[in-house]
C-alpha cells in the first residue's frame, strides 16, 4: 500500500447537532474547529492499494472480449460497449498477461482502491451539541433566504449572489444533477424530495442494515450528503443554490470514502446515459503523473468523461487541497479534475468572516486544473481556524456508520466543512441554474462557457493563475 497524506478532495468536518425545540437565533457554530495542520502539502499524494478487478480496453465485440477473458481464466463483471471498456475479475497475474496478448484487447490494467475523500479516522472533529434550532417548516421555494441559518451561516450563498438569483424564479427547474460520491441521505428533512429515488443507484452499496429501511445508495459516510445540499435543500435551516433541481445519487464510494476507477467509470457512464445535465464529482486524487498504472486508468476515465460531454453532460470535479500550482507541477496530477473534459473547481473562503473571495490557503490552483473558483471555506495559513463559520455548512447524514457521529442518526444535525469538495457543488448548482434558464437543452460546452463567462473576474484581469475565469456568480448566470 502506498501510504500517502490526505487525499486531494479532503473535507474536514465539525458537527452541529440541532434540536427542534429551542430559539433559532442560537444556531451558531463553535468558535474553533478541527486542526488542519498538514492538510496543505505539495510533496504528498493520495494512497492506493491493489483492487481485485482489472479494467480493460478492447476492440471488437463484447462477445469476443468475453471469450478472451474466459480463456484467460477471468470473468467479465461489466462491459461498457459505448466506450469499449470492461471490468474483469478472477484473473491471476498470468491470466492478465495472457489476456493482454489477445488480439481484441488493447490494455489490461489492475484497478486500484483509492481514498478519494478522507477517511473519518484521518479527519479531526469538534462536536457542538444542541446549539438550539426552533421548530421549522420549509421556506417557500421562491425565497430560500427564509431558511433559519441563511443569514448567520451561509456566507457562501451570499458570496456567489445566490440570494439575488432566487427571486428571478430560475431555481433549477427541470435540471438534473448526478452526485457521484458516498451517497445521499434523503431521509434528512433538509433533503427530502430533492433526490430522484427511482434513478439513484449504488455502485458501492450502503452498509447500513436493510432493516433500517435506508436505500442502497444512501450515505453511510458523511461526505455526499453535505455535497448534495449545496445544490438542493428544503430551506429548513440551510438554503441551497438550485432548490428545484433534481438530484440523482450515484454511490461510487464506500463508507470510508474509498473507491475504484472501475466504479467511478461505471458511475459516470450511468449518469451520462441518463443524459443528466451535470455530474458533480467532489472527489479527487493527487497522484504521480508518470505512474504507468494510474496513467492508464486515468486515460480510461478521461475517455469516459469525454463520452459524457458528447451526451451533453457537464462534468465538474474538485481540484484538490494540496495548495499547489498545477501549472508548474510537472510530477503530479489531480484526478478527475484534470481528466479529459472535466471542469475543475478551486476554492475560496473568508478568514474570520472577512475577505470572502480570497483563494483558500489549501486550494490547488492554476489554469491547467481549475476553470473557475467557488466557495469552499477557509482557515488560517498556520492551520488554525478563525471561526467555524468560515466553513461551508450542510446536513449531516443520518445514515453515517461512524459512532462518533451517533447524534446525526437521532437528531436533526448539520456539519461544517472545508475543502474543494465543498466548492465543486457550488459550480454544479450554478450550472443547474443555467441549464434550467435555457430549457435544459444546452450542450456541455455551452454550459461550461456560460458558467465561465458569468463568473466575477477576480485577481488580474482576464483568465489568471489564481482564479482562472473567476469566482462563480449565480445572479449573473441567470440574467446576463
């Protein structure tokens, strides 16, 4: 196993457990959050271990490749004929070598199990028990700013002018956003009705007991639920960017936040073939550019991302948290932000609730990786936290299996987070607004162009090193 630092898509979490019986004005987070020392690093990358499966690229028919796999002693798990990629298990090393020599096979690569979001064990947590939230009811969809915590907690929505966009009436109607992540907990009242339960699916199954009644695509981690809530909520405690968009959960990561390239490839293809408007991947791996196996797997992922674009699907992804200039980093690459036509998103955030548009100290940057910037939260350069309100807030999954988050299973609970993983869904949410504005018929390229052109030009005029095309602006996106 390659033991390397924190993964590129790190979200560091602090819990807010909210009772439904107290004064809503007390809904504030603790003044200090978790320690972030060592989160930013330009010398480390994401760790991985060997997976059991192989990912192959082939030519010819599915029947031909299945025969070649069987002759090599393997078994085809899934064939993706639209991109001539298949996942295979049961191969020995000798069998893999034999399969690679088959005339219908172009490449055979052993898959890897990679930590695409941080394990709960690798993060630091601070619990704020029962800060007090009054009994709440859904805000009108025309005014998400009525959410109880909007004014106190959601600097991020104000920074992108979402509160100016909502009154236009364009709130993501008809847009569909696939969330490839650890799942979504739509049993949380904040997310009930946001998720298309019929189309949601699990590549990696939810590990909660079936008796709990949770779906296989539910979030047994924490990550995917917070990510999803930036796009759609019921505005009970927190507002969202596109509250009338529909989310599709595609669970590609386990309860620990790990997954395989084969699983992510399958998830992207599933969403692309549904012809969703946007795919959000708040996951990232910072890996050696010249590592042969990862290079081959990334090439296949890039092929799949390009296929999604050909179906009209904009793919956005977190650009990573190593704090590096990706334009000058010749040794490492961020996957999937730098895969194919994927649109990478960097992070901005305040320190001490000031300077809301500064590039986050941990965020990767550079025009080769980030297309636009979006709120992801921030902390001090020395790794300390000025206030947890500099983070991004979201509901806590009631399906989490971590015992340290037991309060999330029994109460109306929320989390604060920081990372480019939090930034990506802000861009996906604004893309959903743009899609809705134009009848959900734009191509991926058109969506991307409008997202870039409507961004606020920060830093040096034009496309610059730190903000690329700028920080996203929801109001300009629906009006210009």
